[in-house]
């Protein structure tokens, strides 16, 4: 029963039954309600997590409350590996962005999984490379794009798993501002510019992409 659930979680889906059984033997689960902190930046790292359901926000807070969202992680994605592999303390905070359930694997068992299961380790490395790529692109975007291009980039990134036509997503302006590491006012202005040019619609926290090709072009991505 739990094995069937684990198989549905993409991070575990490629593992053999033997490997899956090893994970089963060591993973617990824990529920978090929307808004609840899983851990805070600088906490000592103790566990590795995989999202079983819901959505987890990874973010950092700087100085007097400035926030930067690094990622929203959904079913099948993992977090908490950095402090277990490298630095001892958490590099960012993790918070449930909606009611969520997590697989929890303690440090000692996580290290054993890495050493004994090459498929697991390869999957982990593959995802870390993807995240590094995304960070490089974000640095490029911050240095060379204006707020409009960065907003277009963020909308495309945050909506990449939405398959409705037209693409719709629920996100408020504060969340968008935190994702871009800026404040609400410039984001509000940029949203209005995109609205006026018919690229998106945005009303009461619901964003609709009306012209995806134009959005990609504003973000600097090839059409
Ligand atoms: P750790 O440092 O243990 O705790 C915070 C976690 O956030 C970190 O491990 C990673 O799993 C995750 N994390 C940090 N930066 C990013 C990022 N840019 N994208 C996705 N996840 C991240």
C-alpha cells in the first residue's frame, strides 16, 4: 500500500522494488498545515524531505523582513539535502504553502540511501544540476533584464506545470514580489503593463496567460 504511494511520487518512481523497500523501512510521514514552518534558515539540519502532497515554499529572509522565494516544491520533489551533505545548518527556510504531507528521512538513513542506491543518488544529482541551472539563469535575469522581463520569466517558471488552456494560476502580488526578491509596487506596475498590452490578465489573485509567445519573448526566451 505505502509502496504503491511511493511509486506514484516521481522522485521514487525509478527505484527498484529492493531500493523502494529500503526507503520504506526508513521513511516516516508528517503533515503540515498551510503556513506552518517545516524548518527555519540556520536551524541544524536533521532530516531529508520528499513532498508526498501539497506545496512547500523555500525562501530566505534578509535584514528587516525582506524575503526572497527560491522555489515552490510540489509532489515528488525533495528538499533538506544541502545541510545534510555540506553545511550543517539550513541554507533557507521551508514552509507549507498549502496543507501538505511529507516523507521524512533522518540524516543517518539518508546517507545510507546515497551510499547504497546508485539510482537514488543519480536522481538526486540530476535534480541538483537542474536547480543550479535555474539559479544561473536567475542570476543572468537579475543582472541583464528589467523588472518586466523578470516578471515574465517568473510567470513562465511558476506556471510550467499548469496545463489548462489558457494557462491560469492563483498567486498574489506579494508572492510574486518575494519570488522576484523585490517589493509589491514595481511588481504591480509591471503586471499592469503586461495587462495593458494583452499578454496576461490578472484579477483578484488569479493570473491568466493570454499570449504565451509574447510572454516568452519579453522574458528573453527563444520563441
Ligand atoms: P537545506 O540547506 O538543508 O535546507 C533548505 C533547503 O532548501 C536546502 O537544503 C535545499 O533542499 C532547498 N533549497 C535551497 N535553495 C534552493 C533552490 N534554489 N531551489 C530549490 N530548493 C532549494
